[in-house]
C-alpha cells in the first residue's frame, strides 16, 4: 500500500466515523418510504404504495402508513414513495428478513460507502488531477458540511445510490468501457427518469455502444418491472409523475427553477394539504400549487434549451468537467430538484483546484459551503423580512456552484 493510498483511507475513515458515529441525526424518513412500499407490495396492498395525488403532488403518503411505521419504531415525517414499481418489488424482501431499524442502519452504511466511492470515481474521471487524499478531503468535506450531503445522508436517501450509478457510468465512459457505462446508466434510469436524458446526450456524442447497452439493459429492466408488478401499478406511478410535472412544489428543499418561480409569484395559490408525522395527527401544510400552463411551457422550453447547451458543450469541449455542469443544469430545469440531487456535481468540486488554481477555486467552494451550511440556512429561515429567503439563497448557492465549472470549461481544449 502506498503512502497516498493510506492517507486516502484515513480521510475516508474520518468521514465514515463522523457520519456513522452520530454526526447526522435526522430520522431516515426517505428510506421509510421504501420500507413501506415494500411492505405494501408484499401484502398485496397495491393501492397503498403510491400517494393519491388527485392532480396536486404535495408529499402526501398513504394514511395507512402512519400506524404501521409507529409500530415499526420509525419517527419523523412520512414522505411518499415515488420510485418505479420494480423497486417496491425488490423492497418487499426487507420486511420478511429483518426489521426497519436494522434495514435502515444497513442502508445507512451502504450510503456512506457509496458517497466515498462516488468521490473516488469523480477523481478518476477527472484524470487524478489532485492527490487522492486532498481530493477526498475536499469532496467529502463539502458533503459533510452542506445540506447537499447532510440531508441526503440524514434521510437515508436512495438518491445517493442513483448518484453513484451516474458518476460510475460517466467514469466508465471516459475510460472507454462503453457497455458498462450504458448498463450503469440504465440502472440509474430505472430509479428515476432524469438519467434517460444523459443517455440521450450520448447520442449527440455518437457514443453508440453506450447507447445500445443503455437501451438493451433498460428494456430488460422495464420488462422485468412490468412482469413482476403488472401494468396497472405502472399506470398509477405514471399518474403520480404527471401530477408532479403539473405541480409547483414550494418546499424550501426543492431548488428547481419551477420552485423559485412558484415561491416568488404563486405562493398565494398554494393549497392546504396534510403531511403525515409518525404517531401523530397529520399537520396542515401549504407548499403545493397548481402549475399554470404558461409555466409548464416555460419549463419545457428551459429543458430544451438546457439540452441544446449540453449538446453544444459535449460536441465542442473535450473536458470531463462538462458533465458536472450538465448534471446541474438538467436538475435545475426539472420539476423537482431536491438539494441532494446535486451530489454528483459536488463530487467534482475538488477538480477545480487544479483547473482554476487553489486560491480562486477554494474561494468558490467556500462560498458554496458557507451558503449551504445548515447554520447559515437556519439564519435565513429565521429572517423576518421575507419568508422565502432560505429558498432563494439555497437556489442561488446551487447556481453559484455552476459558475466555477463554466469558468473551468472555458480553459479546456476544444474537440478536434
């Protein structure tokens, strides 16, 4: 073992010790949704897997989940399950072999290791631009001390594994392993739809082997999902996705452009809904509003514009740092962009040190960390002058994170 590898392992051990030793104490609320979807699937209660949105998506879970989660020893808010039916089918194995507490703890360890692996793969993809210990120290520090990582880890988010799959797919593509890259991206797309757009961009690059692998493995996963869960459950899932696209979700953790427009101009149109809390009566909330047709059209236009810019970047710049910028842009123009959706982009931040120089890059990284630090966000929440300051500042911090990547790409070589 080299000295550099030993130092990198020490950095990883410090991060894991902090996380697993109680540095994050938020209840694993998002994993609870996976657990309950699996339980409902195993018991044949297919009507209790997805929320009944009725045109508005307001984070409402099936009301029957409350008593069961209380019995299982859960705590905190109860969020809905919005992953494809395939993952409810897979999750059904958990209640049969273990308890919620044990499953959540095991998944927490897996997520912690997945974040370390994601940062390591980002280092490989960027050409080992820094010493590995330095790269991991910066990347894992950003994850540990900003809401990007803290909310993802604290809530035991499956999005962490999706982020790992995306970065792994891009790293394998850079390394010339196109078939593996396509398979990993298909796995990511089987969890959420956004990776499908990344695969479409491969067409613009002419990465036909990766596209073929993505299409083939993606088709297998889709057919498997339909065969084990049935088409009616997929119709319910697609209806939920349709309602998400038709809703302005004004939660402060949704930092999409849609959400920013919503809090600035449509807050008074938010409807009152109920959010479940384990062992307690539902709490009335107002953070979901119908999306006007004009805003839907604007969202579609922004998505097309982001795809065109992404295609231009990929065709004109020979630079791995194009991808973290693309991932950020496409997330921002999606209907939902929870702050932890930007984990892959955050994993590439240390590469800026090599490209922009230590002083400039660390200033940019420091600004992002300062704005997304939970202490700073709490200060914004408590500001009396404007109730939406936290939302705006979180979104601004994500957009600021895009700036140094854009500056770095300007210095990259053009495609020959």
